[in-house]
């Protein structure tokens, strides 16, 4: 007879152990963990096990803070204490002022999550870590709670608590197959018999794609060989009287922490190496890769130059083992794309330090459908059809080589590019186009003024700002053209299409043919799940348009809510079509010259949609605008894209049409108070808190209505004017009042049409009135800020 469980977790490293523990904390105790060998026999056992608060966004900071608090509690458990060196402190070093400015931003961001980082100079770095040499050092970022933990003890402690709560841990129970039933439940096949499960979790670490293959799902995870050395005792450490802080060095690509009276030193060498790309030996368990010290000599020499005491002692142990990476370096925690009742928690390259928080958030998703934080930055669905293991390997190498070098704003690194292009990509490149990445798509950011132009990436305003300003002014005074690649587009048909969408969205659904409406989707907690443009085409076709990154996310959400008796079909057109946007007061003149028909304001009003031909290219034209200017979205099949572009380009010559890119659009949308998915539109806030009251109709049924009725708004999205021309406020920056954090910035940019430094931010509801004086911590400086009207310009649409 089969065993049964509500949830089966596959994998007994930190990911699996954290998940089952946190599931029991969320009230799910009918849980089984299956481990093919012993607990922690994969990457976990040889982890350097550093535990830091530092993260690139607030979600990552929050989950790491949870890990620290949990680990401290476990270490103090009188029945089963574990070894945790809590609050040794750690320094991320810097050799340039640009790095220091970034650290000041991260300190501002951390403050909003209750984390107090400290930006310190070189002399203070040396005072806190007496092994450091300060030549070429500018300073660093101090994390007072940095530390390290015993990996095996941590996982055993989590498993012990899970068992005590009713979960089961089955060791030496390899999974041999996975079968999904018609009701979306699973049969987990093992050598010792089958287990029936409602939900499965892939926590397989570097074997996650062996598990994925059993269910027809390939995850973008690749492994890298990673080496660290353990030194003999160092006299200065023995005599220090305190534990050495941890060091992470982007200058010489190494990290170090104290291990007994010596150091553990890990390396991120440039001559790095992937692992397991052609398969993994089934017997590779509690195992390591062959030592390869020659590969890290250059990096090791850099570490000795920064910490000369290393060169005075011997190396007694070399550890070389695999660690997992994803395309962007962040883990995959959440629903597996295109699967029901299937989750994963993998790609945790910093698994021990973060694993407590990742399991915490995943358990909330499984138990409640959503976590306390917006988890898009770790959602597996943020990668779509382009996300192969081969691409992941290229990005893993790049990320490994830049482990402690954070991305600057608008920095898009070159590995794995171009991945997704349209027929216009080379055309725009020939015009001088500079491209960013959106869901793997190359998307125009701006046109370079000269072929030699390079943006000097910074957390301040860069030399690209003048270029962006010129594009905005050209759109404002005349007409501009841009391409929007990868825009998410579903065609929904069937007799129940409109009733289905009406239930999915919280506002009044536009049902009239030839009209477009903006709609918002809520989750079951009444928080903002998504934003969609709903366009009604002839023959009962409805187009659902949303952000490019939302392709898998939105399809998943829609498909799981179609009733068994509903006549609703959804077909994705996302990868078949591309948008050309023309915008500006002369946009109507250009369109009228390129496409037959009456395009006057009377014949084609704001929020109208029409099928037409642009030149000889079939197209769907919508009169919508993300810039606030008169604008048209022209949706064209990719095979006809060049034809449509040529017709528009020729028509635009008489009107001085130029190009503009996504950076200009970003600046213009902030002036209009328009929101962006996963910047302002996140699952932590309700439509009332996001300023979307006019899109909520309480006289109809919709997902999340009951929860929204019970919800008490606590914050409000506002537009701020910052009194500085030096730098924008970046996402996560703290909004302050009298030294107290009262809000968080979501997005910032210079508004070229209004001549102001603009930021959108969520602030305490009582501080949202226009004219309210606040301040924002911008790169360590307290900058005066004033609440301004959300819509600073009344656009021509």
C-alpha cells in the first residue's frame, strides 16, 4: 500500500530541512522529507556556512534577517544547541568611491528592514580587522550580525524540530520517478514503495534537474566548482582576544572567516569551472571535486596582499565542491513554471546563510498561496522559455567571476547575449541602439549619441541622462518611435471569456468590442497580483496584455482559476508579436500617413483598439500611452515587423520622427504617476494602498474581495520631489521623518519634462498628503523631499 502525505519534500540539505521545519510552523505537519543518502550529503556538508544580513533588495535582507534570528534561537536551545558564531561582524571592502556610494544605498535600504549596516573608512576597517592591509582600500560596509554556523548541526536541528511537530524524515530513500495524476496530485516513486502526495517540493540542490526530469521540468540551475583553504593557526588571531570579522573582497575576489585559530579563505577565481554539465555520478555523495589549487593562485596572492598574515602559515586543508547558481544569481524558490502543486527551492549558492529565510517564505507560499514579502526576486517563473541550463552556465561563470561586484543600476552584463531578439534588433543597433534586458529580450534603452559612447554606470545620475533628456524632449515636442519587445500577450476566447476575466479582476471589465481597459488582479489576500490591459477584438477575441516578465506568472495564475465547466481558452502570442510605439503630438500624423483609415480623435478615441494594416503589415493598433503623450501601440506579427517599421519610418521622415528608449519611458511614466509591475505593483500592498481605488468595484465578485474588505490600509503610494540633482533615489531607499523610517522608495528618475528629481514611495498613510515634508536617504545623504501630485502632467493620451 502507498504511503500518503500532504507535502513531500525531495532533498535533505538546508533547503529541504528548512522547508519541512517551516511547513510545520505554518500548521502543515503531514509532511515527508525524502533524502537519497544522509542529511546534508550534497553541497550543504562542505558549505563555508557564512550567515550575513546583506542582500541586493529588501526581500533578500528580510529573509536573511529571519535566518539570523532563527539560527540564534536554535543555538540557544538548551535541549539541542548548535554551534553558531553569531555577530562576529563582517566587512565588504571597497576600493572606489563608487563602491562606497553603493554601500551607502544598501545601508539606506537595510534600515527600512530594521537592519543597521555601517559604512566605514579604511582605517576603521583595519581597526576592526587587524589582519587587513589598507593599501588601495577606501573603506567598506560593516554588517554587525555577520557570522557562520555549523551546517550539519543546523540541518539536524531543523529536522529534529520538524519531527517533533509530526513531520517524517526518511533517509536512504532515493526518488526514482514522479507521476502526476489528473487531479494534479502526485505519486512519488521510491525504491521502497510509492508515496501519494498532494504537493511536491524539489529541494534537490545540484541534483535538482535529475528530479525535474522526472516531472518534465528543466530548471535554470548550473553548478560551479568552488574552492576554499583552511590555514594553520595564525598568531595574531590567537592573540586578538576576539573573533575576527568576516571579509568579502571585490578587489581580490576572496572571502575569509575565522576557523578555530586560523582562517577559512574562499576564492572566486576568473579561471573558474562549471561542474556536472554532462551528468553527475550517482555515487557522488558526501564527496568533493579533485583539489585544483593552481586555478586559484592569482586570487590567493591577492588575498595574501590584503592579509599578509596568510602568507606566514601553512594550508592544511583544501575543499573543492560544487555550488549551484541560477541565471541572475538569486535562488529559485516558489512554484515550478507550468506545473500544478509543484514547488522548488534550489539554486541556493549561499544556501546556509539564506536557507532559513527561503524555507520560511516557501512554506508560506505552500500553506497560504503567498508569503509576507513579495517574492518575485526569487520566483522560478521570472525566467521563461529561454532559460536553459546552457544559458545558466554562461551566466553562472559571469556571476562567479563577479561574486562581490554588485550590479549598478541599468548595468546589463554581456554573457549569454543576445538571447531573444526581434527583426528590429539589428536595425536599431545600426542606429546606435544601446540595449537592456527584459525577460531575456534585448530592449532598446536609448540611442547612443556617438558610436564610442559608453555609460559610466553609477548610483548617481550618469552621462546617459543628457541622452535620455533629449529623447524625452523630442517625444514631447514632435514624435518618437520605440520598440517594446517581449510584451506579454494572451488571446482569450470562448463564451465564458469575459465572465472569467470579470471574476479575475477587481474593477469594471471593459466588454465592448473595439475598446481597451486597464484592469488589476488581486490575490486571495486582497493584495495586488497583476496588472493587465484588456483589449476587445472582433470575433470574441480578448487580448490580455501585461509586463514582459509576467509571461509564465500570469499564465499560471489564469490557468489555475479556469473552472472545469467554463468555456475559456488561453493562447499565448507573446513570442509571436512585437510592439512598435509611436508617441508625441505628431504621432497621429505619422500613423495617418502609414495606415489607411480615419485616425482622428473622433474616430479613434483614447483607449480604442482596431485591426488595420500599417503599410502592408497586418497590425492591431491601440491608443494607449505609458508616457502621457499622444501614443499608439502597434502590435505586429514578427514576420511583418520590418514591413511595419519601414512604413512608419518613411511616414515619420516628414515629421522629424526620432527614436526613444525604455529609459525615456521610465522617466515619463514617473511624471505621470504610472506604476510598474514589481516596482509599485507588488503583493505586499492592496489596491487602496497603491492608489487604485477607482479600479475597485465592490458591487461585483472578484478574487480577494473578502480579504480586501477586511484589510486596513497602513501605507500609501506617493510621488516625491527630491531636492538634489546629484542622484536619483533607488528602490529600497529609506524615506525618513525626524530620523525615523516612515517609508520606502520603489523607483526614482529625473523628470525631464517637469525638471525635477522624482521618486515613487510607499509611506505611512498619515504622511501622504500633498505638501508633506519628508526626507530620503540618498547614498548616505539626507535629502529634503516633498509629497507632490502623483500625476504631474495631464497628458494628451
